[in-house]
C-alpha cells in the first residue's frame, strides 16, 4: 500500500543515460571500424608489395636468362660496304640479339629478341618483343604489340663490356660498336623511383658463349661456322 504523497521511482534508463550509452557505443564502433580499415589497408599494401616484388623478380630472372643464352647468329646485314653480319645491336636504351625462348615459346628455333626503354605514362617502360630468326622481318617486329615488362621506371640504361684487339677487357660503355660480335657481358640498371617500395638488383649477365662472344675477329664468320662452333665438344676444334 502506497502512502499518500510518496513518489515512487520508475525502473529503466533516463534520457541522459541512454544518450551516454549510445555515444559510448558509437565511439567503440568507430574505433573498431578504424582498426578494421587499418588492418585492411595493411593487408592490401602487403599484397601489392608481394605482387610488385614477384613481378620484379620474374622480370629480372627472365632478362638475365635471355642474355646468358645469347647466340652469335646473324639476324641482319649492316648498310656499309662490308655488309657485316649483325649478331648484336645495343645502345643505352635498346638491345637486339638472338637467343632461344623458354618453354613452349622456344618452338621453331632461336628467336630475334628486342628489349627497349620507351617513354610511358608515368616514366619509362621496359618493353620486349621477339620473332623467329627463320623468316625474320624487322617490319613485323615493329608492328607487333610489344610485351610491357616494367612500368613507371624513373631512370634506366644498358651498358656493355667488350674486349679490345689484344683480348683485354674494355670498360663499360653505353653503346656497342661491334654489331658483328657479342659483348662479354650486358648490364641493366633501373631506378624504380622514390615512390617505389622495391629496388631493382643490379643486373649483370655474362654471355655463356665466351669464345664467340669475346672474339671480334669472328664478326664475318658464316652462319654455318657459328653453328659448328656452338656444337663442338669441349676440347674439340671446330672443323
């Protein structure tokens, strides 16, 4: 029985308590959402870094492999009176040579391969083209859509190591002046830019065919001589 004039307090939350609870819940949800977004960004950033690193590693290994396997097979003739058989062309921005392609792409024999640094949307792009040596047509190589190996490069350049007339190694140079012979080694240095989180390992690839690669006196050798030299067993003199 309630005494007259006595106020009883109803059970439940007051408006102030309800607003305080909603505010606290909103703060907790905002913190949780912020943590989730940070974790998602970190995951996405890590995934992109893995993809960039994987692409860089594959590109680096591919170029090194192709340069290691260069062959002294002519793909063109020079325009001078001597009509030198061209087996390698190189400048700081581009190289062209003959080598086998990996896997099923190697069907049909050696291929003329072309690497070039061209201006892209966000810097330099490294592009690659290839065509079978048999029936090689320079115009077809130009008309084909190239494969983009790397994009957004800040700076880059090829360099070449050769030998002089006495067989001594010369210094590195950005232009190859002996199209009838292979260089001893080729280097490719890429600056991926300040925004890149990856670094290009300096690539220096030595040509495995050492005797032919370093012999500039063999520039005018015939296609048949090059083949015989390549298949000669170690210690055997080519016929």
